[in-house]
C-alpha cells in the first residue's frame, strides 16, 4: 500500500530539485565568467614598489570638498569598495562630489617580508598623503580607514595630526581584547614568529583558511545552497561570482608587518594600553583632535562592536560621532541598506567637515 505524502519521498524530491537548480546555476555561472570588478573610472597616479595610489575624480566638480584618502588593509583586495555599479561605496562618494583616492598595498614581493609597520605607515602612507596634499594644494586631507587599514589610519593620524582634516574609521579594531571574538582568541595563542620564519610573507591561502574557519557553515555550505536560487537571475548570479572572486583573491601578508600586528595589536593590545611604538615614535590616540566618525557593524564576527566603540575613550576631540550599522562585517560595503543609508550618511558627514 502506498502512503500519501510520504515525507521521505518529499525530501528526495526536494533534494533532486535543488540539485537540478544548482547544476543549472553552475552552468550559467561558467558562461558569465570572467566577471568584471571595479565599475568606477580611475587613474593610477602614484606608484612605489608594490603600492598603487588610485584617483577617482568627483562626478560633480562644482562641489568643493577636500580629497579623501581611503586606506585599506593588507588582507583581501580593496575592490570590495567598488565591486559593481550596483555595489560601490566609491561611486557613491564620487557622485556626491568627493574626490577619492584609494591606497592599494598590492602584493608583496619576497624582499618585502622585512618591511615593518613603520615602513608602511610612516613611509608609504605618509608619502601618499603628502603627494595628495601637494597635488591639491591643501594642508590637510580627509582620511577613511577600513578594517586593519583603519588601525593604520589611527596610527598615522596620531603621528601626523596636522595633515588630517577629518578621520573616518570603518569596521576598525581599536581595543583588540574587547568583544571576545573568535579571531582574537585565536590570535592570542598564535605563534607569529614561527609563521614568518617559515614562510616569510604569510601566504594568502593560509590566512583565508583561518577566516573561513570562523564561519565554516555559512562560507562553505549555506551560501552555495543559496546559489541554486540564482540560476535564472543573471544579475544576482554575477554579483555572487564577484563576491566569490573577492573572497579568495587575496594578496600575501608582508611578513614582518604581520609579526608586529599580531604581537603588538592582537596579543599585547598596545594601541589602547599606551605603549605602542612605530620605530622610536610613540602612538598616542589622544593626539586625534580632529573630527572623527566611527562606523561599526552590530553583527560583525571579525571586529566586535566593543572593539570598535572603544575609540571614543581614547581620542581627544570634541567632534566625535559613531554609527552602528545593522549587519555584518561585509554588509557595510555591499548591502542594499548600506547604499540607502550608510553611504549617504558618510558623504553628508564628509561635506560637513570637508
């Protein structure tokens, strides 16, 4: 006797349908390759070793605003900020009349394993800032630091506050022991000396495996189940492929800088303990007396809100504001909510202080 509504048969049918949809989506994905990234016109205006400085001119040049330098991290590539026409923080800023510069650290060469954080922050970054100041004939520029690049921006601004008109930090770790994130707990027990001594520059694949391990179900299973639903939506499928490319298109991490960042920031928490030095120069966040805008994500599994919000306790400015974004770490760059609310808030704040 057959059973009506057999749950096992129903489950088998669902699995078969999912498999068919996934196979169809993969076939369509192959046809869409390679996907393009970077939708906003730009020009490489300054290069030094692996570093490239890109210029994105403001769409409306009648709006007067000081140039904005975006400082990205060593991890992943910065085109997440200009992924496509539909998902681009940089395009929004340009359309708001803001001239944008983007610092891309590039992929380090083997010799770069010996470069220190001082070489990057008080060397490459300082020279980029000075180049922009000369080009625009201004004493100060606006700076926006993203994630680890935000930490670099804090250090730079503490060293050279007279060169920075305003500072925006975006999902930036400050107190590296606040929030008790899995990444922080892992980093506390890591041995960066062994990693650097073994590899020199830290391989991107090694770091990617660590980040994937923080959310394995979401990054290795769930998102590919969702892929099946995109078989007939080529626009959404192309966006999926762009994100997939970005996630695994990472540069190696310069070795000595990795060692310093792991030890001084993650393990010793020196940025907020008051004993951080770059070379012989002490980093004191109380030197930050310019307007500061601190944006963090409420559901960030990499940079807990408590880590980012700690900035308010250390800067010495009367013009400090922060914005909690309702989403995860990547939502601040690519979500529809970011396009509708965060990017307009950012451009409005820059115009107010630029």
